[in-house]
């Protein structure tokens, strides 16, 4: 694998690494912005839990009737 460490490809490696770093940065910033909406008492996950509990209650009431 001499081509992998060849000094002639330093610019390509540098651009690839910086580009990959930008992709990771955008991904982590995106997750950080969405995290607040997903968690917490009024977040989406809490509403999903409440919706599931309500649905189970309705199913139990329908079966009892």
C-alpha cells in the first residue's frame, strides 16, 4: 500500500479529511439542534409515551365494553 502513504497525494488526503470533518460537523450540529425537541417533558418522546398510554387505555376500554 505504498500509494496510501505516497507524498504526492498529500493534497488529496488533506481535502478528503477536511471534507469528512465538515460532514461530521454538520451531522453533529443537526443532531444538537434536534435534541431539544426530542427530549424533555414536552418533547416528542414524552408525547409518544403519552399517546401509547392513551391508545392502550382506549383499547382496554373497548375490550371491556
